[in-house]
C-alpha cells in the first residue's frame, strides 16, 4: 500500500469495488473549447473574433479521441454480433470529428449553452431498464443520477446529457438522423420605400 492509501484509509478492496467511469474525462476538451467558442459575449469582448484553426482542430481531435476511448476496441466477433448498431453511430461521429480536425471550419457551428439548457429532460420514471444512450451504450438507469435529454428532432432520440453535450457544442445536428437542431433566424422585414427615399435625399 502506498502512503496515500494508508493516509486516506483506502484498502485495495475499496479500489476494486469502485465502478469504472461511464465516459472519459473531457476537461481538456472543454478548456480547449473555451478558446474557440465565441458565442458567449461575456467571455469574448470581440464578437467578430474568429478562432485560431489549430485550436479548432484540437477541439475536434480531443473529442474524437475521447469517443474512441469510449468506443473501445471490440473484437471482430462482437463487431459482427452488433452489426450496424450503436458502434457504427459512434464510428460515424468519430469520422465526422476527424474530418473537421483535418480541415477545421472557420468558426464553430455548434449549439449555444442556452439551447442545451432548454433541452427537454426525460424523467427517470419514464425510462425502461433496457433504454441505453446511443453514444456510450450504457443503460441510463445504471447511472446513479441519470440526466437524460430528448433532442427536438425525434421523440425517441434520448441521450445522456454528458454524452451529447460535447457533440452539440461542436455540431448543431443530431448524430442519429443528422437533422439541423438550430432553427434558422427569419429574414429581416423589407425596408419601406419611404425610408429609402428619405435616406437617398439626405445621404
């Protein structure tokens, strides 16, 4: 036993009893995201600032690596059993992230925090024990405090918020059906002719 274990009264049995984390640590991803997310006017004084391409690429690459860890390396036998199910979804998401890392967009096309805060929460009592997150493929109810959200594109598109949030911070589409989740702003109303004539006369 090391000094830390003795000092904190941790036995080897206690360590073995702790469940493995459901998803990888994304703290590095979120700190990189702060460098490229210009949607928050409090965090960025220049509303027209564009993120550095290397920081954009790093954000996409970090999330792709985290999803790769979450996906694991299944054997050929388990791949053939699962067919084209959830593992393919995660593989497709990783592929999209890697493409964006290789050729990063000029600005982030993800969803703002206000959109994520307003996602419909799914009550635990409406979840079945067999319901799983399409991303981490873990049953929702295995989590001690599940926070499950429904995307507005389809009534059955449930996700762990911790799984879907990083994806939506980089992409504004549902990973299952690729539908755009952010509504486009309506075009401004046309300017009245009288105002235009006034502007022309006194320009």
